[in-house]
């Protein structure tokens, strides 16, 4: 009951915070806000957050108050205040839409990033720690439910695990114990957080397998340094082995070593080679339906199948999770596609028998031929990854070859964010500003509804257009906006990403039929959305 009461007051505080931020950013009669109003707002947040156990919000409000005291201004321009309060905006959105992480293994090109899993009941602190770690370029996955933490750990295969043991209704050490029991002898550094920073608690943590112990309140700068140290330990360990423990094929570490050798051979003898990136279709359903032990058996069986059915010269690597890479020496793109199609047909007919039930599986694959010795290993995998994404987009269980095209320089892309929520508009504009689009220049504008978008005559601006469009808006529904855009004279140069909270497959299908290029269901992961936007923009050019 106490936990439910606290959650009620926490939600009320975030609703109050969002209302105030939205009011400031959606002002129509003035563009200035008094500094004393900002100070009063932050001071109130700090006091209330500390009382109702929102450590992350308390920490952030304290930091902003300290920064405010260094400023001597009497009033704020709206755009300036939006930048100053961006961390609060981000925290507000993520808290409101927080849910247990639906694991979506990121782009294979991103799996080179270290992955950190965090388990913490204080969602506001969880969000702040996640953002602090992601500033280092790491991928961070989170959960506030200890019962789901083990399943996420299996799916994620993190490089470091952070557990805050201060849970209201359970012994937080039980999470660590469960993880240790299902660790398959893999080395994953584990960091424990707790307010109980005493000798007995620390000893217990280390006895149960912790690699580090951090007392709360957490200093985010020190926290990042200590996590970095654990990731370095993990990297040193991984680099000392070349064989994947589960599947007994080569690991990703040896893949990059071998790619460098083949690139040198290509430079010397002009002998092209191809890379195939394979991903088991709907593999997560196997883990969910039969358990992770069955999932491990499937991965072992798939690796064994590849070893028996590929050519003797082909080399197999486990790239991560259910992803495998095949290096095909002296093989052009079409020859590689033919080889992978052959084993796909064979694998589809392979029957698995588990718990009295039988099932079949397939895989999707992207193939890329390497004929330029100047290419970087990461870029090679990215090209195969792009082809794999196309294969998935076309229905899975297929092989797709990569198409290489030169990107013209100095392209201008007009990006329009259309969403009635000021918080989401602010987040999306900031996300777009941080995207690396190489030679594409982004012209970014935001609109609070479809009518204002069309009144601005935005589509008449010369060049390609990319719309990030909310599917549900009060003034003009997102489907109506999309329909009008696609019936405009400029429709051929417009690409659309829909943001939708709709659960109906019919509504999503309708959006795609009308011409949307992709959709993301709210609440969305900012990291995932950024990767998806970047990928869509690259495909446009």
C-alpha cells in the first residue's frame, strides 16, 4: 500500500511539471518568462521530489538551481528556456512513458557498442543514470521490474549489469542471486547500488558475485567512470578468446581480425569476397514460448547446421544474440546470395522438437560484396546490415543484396515535426539536431498541428522533405495530414515517419497504405527513434 501511495504522488508531481513546461513553451502572447517563476518552479520540484523518493528528479532540480544562481538575467526567451530545461523535458517524457524495456536488438552495426543493463525501482534515477551513461556512446537498457530483469539479461547479453538493490517489497540481492544462477559461466561485470553503504552490505554483495559497490546518492560523473572501468575489464576478457562459448563458432572479435586480413589480400591480389549477415526470424518468440534454455539449443543447432551445409571455404561467426556472419572468400554478391538462399531453403525444412511440440524457423539475410580494400570493417558490416533491414522489411525469410550508391554532396533535407505535445516536439527537435547525417544538411522546423504545417506552405520549399507526424492530434488527425500530403503536387519528394499510439493493426496498415515510410509506436525509445530516423534519411539519399 505504501508503494502505491508513493507512486500516486510521484505521478502527480510529474503531471504538474509537464503542465508547467507545456504552458511555458506553448505561450502565444509572449516569448519571455520571468526568472523568478523558473526559480520557484525548480525549488518546488526539488523539495517535493526529495520527499516522495524521486532521487533522480531531486538530483536534476538541484543541479538546475545551482546553474540558475550563476545566471543574473531577469527573464528568459522561450527558446533559451527550452534549452536550459531540456533535461527536465526529457525526464518528464521518459517518466510518463516508461515501461519495461521491450527488447529490440539494435542494428548489427550498433552492437559494437558496449551494452549496459540497469535494474532500479526509482524510475527518475534510472532515467538520469541511463542518460549519463549514454553520453559515453554506450547502449543502455533498463527495467524497474526485478521479475523481468532475468529475461532481459538473457535476451540482452549485456557487457555490464547494474543492480540497485533498494527495492520496496523484495530483497534486491535476490536479483543478483538469480542472475548468478543463470549466468552460463560467462563473465559479465556486476555493479551494486544501495543506500545501505555499510561494511556488512558491501561484503554480502561481493560474496554474491558483485564486481563493484556504489553507495547512494550516486555521483553521476564518478558512476560513469566506474562503469567505464568495468566495461574495459569485459573488453580485455572478450579479446582473450576467439570462440563463442555457446555455439562453438568464431566470435565477433575474430571476425574483425579476419576482415582486416581479407582486405589486405584484396589489395594485394584483387580477390573480392562477400559478407552475409543472418538473423533468425522471430527468435524472441522461441525464448518467450519455450524458455531461454530452448533458445540456446536453437542457436547451437543453427550454428551446427551452418557448419554442415556451407562450403568448406566459408567461415562462420556469431555476431551477437541470434545474429551470425558468414564470410565467403572469392565470392561475388550474386554467388553469395545463391549460397545463402540454398541454405535458407534447407533450414526452413528443419524441424525442432521441444516440450512435445514441433516448430520450424527461418532467417533473414543481407549480403554485401567487398571489392574496395579501402573500406573499413565497420562500414562493410553496415552495408550488410542495411540489406538485412530491407530483407526484414519485405517480409523476412529472404536474402537481400546490398546496393551501393554514391551520395551527392550538400543535400538539404527539410524536416518537419508535427505533434500537438510540446514535450515531444522539443525532444524530437533535439534528437534531430544530434543526428549525424554526413553530407545531408537538415532544415528543422516544428508545428503543433497539421493546419499550421499547411498554412506555413512548408512543402513548397525546394528539395526533399521528411515528416515526423503524430498519428493522433485533436485539430487534424495524422491520417488526414498524411492523406493531404500524399495528394499534394510535392508528394513524390516527401517521406513520412508516423508516431502512433494506436494498437489497431488496421490503423497502422492504413498509414502505410497511404504512403508512410515507417511508423513508431508510442511510447518510443529515444535511442531507437534516433537510429530509425538516421536510417530512413540515409535511405532517402
